[in-house]
């Protein structure tokens, strides 16, 4: 049986850990050549080694994905190295501090927006021309259940993820007739290093969030990755402009009898 990503060339940002690493590993196991990016050089190298240890193909580039010039250089590098791009996962993100809006530093707000939203804008801006030249493909952006809710103390994060949702829909509309599908995933509470760090910073929020999950557990990075990979694959060929919630029921609302 042919793997979903055999002979495909795929780009993944935020690949040094968590969901991004799980996506990169999953793609490589499905036969893709994976171009991975992150500003965490150590974690990025570890992800590349994990892929190569399973005889996968990985090219790692360390840079800040919120910066336009290196993003342009990365896409040019993908083109010169692999001569095509079939799918892209714009996954890099940070949570920012947990503070009420009147106490939220403007510098932190701007950084969260840059990493979580501007990087997705830049990624798609430069990925789409290469996807079109390659005959079409798909993009999956990582949003969050915070794109559907208003978690207290997380104004920048929620704003950035609502932005990812809106940006995904606009770019899906613009490219639906051009062979490029654009979707997003909205993970709930997921057991990743970023979430662990945020839990230490804000244990009260962590406790409330975990109690709100009907599945009674956090998600695994591999579970989020599986949903993202399905959206990017030909198995979802008629799905575009959609945000797929993967949250163990966290955003259902209501209550259990």
C-alpha cells in the first residue's frame, strides 16, 4: 500500500518539539522528504536525528519564522534542494505570559502575535507560489481551541489564534480554484513541552483546563499530528477553509449527567 506522503516534499515550522516534531516524524514515516524549521537549534537537530535514525529524509534550518528575510531564504532553499513543495505545516507558536489585559506588556503582546500569526502569514505568502508551481498541494496551520474561546489571561495568544483561523479561511478562499487547499487544526490541551512550561507558570489555569476535558486526559502530540496530516493528505481532498478541533471534547460545552 502506498503511503500518504510517498515522494512528497513537506515543510514544517516549530519542529523542534511537541506537535511540530510529531508532524515531522509522522510525515517522514509516511515517505515524505521533510524540511523542518525552528529557532531552537538543539531541539531541531534532535528532530532531524530522530527522522534519520528511521532512514527518513530531513533538512533542518534554524531561524525565527516571524522574520521575513529568513523565511524567503528557507523557501528558496526548499526549491533549490527539492525542486518542489507539496504541503506545508505552519505550526510554530508560543503562549506568552498569563496576565490580565491591563497588566499585559505590549512587548509580549507583539512577540506572541509575531510568532503565532505573522509567521503563518509569511509562511503562506511564500509557500503558495512554490505549491502552485509544483502542481498544487495543501497547507495546515496550527490554531488552538483559543481560536474558539476566550481563556482569561491569554489575550495575545487568543488574539493570535483567532487570527490564524481568519487568515486560514481567507487564503483558502483565494486559492481554492488554484489547486491549493488551506486548513487549520485547533488542538486542545496537549501534553507538549510548551504546555508543561505554561502549566508551571499558571497552575490554576492548568487545573481548570484539564478538568474541562470530557475525555479526562490531555491529548498526545501524535494525536494532533495525525489529524493535521489527514487534513494535508489527499484523503481530505475536498476539505478547505476548515478548522478541525482536536480537543477531547474540551469545547463541547454543557455538562455530564
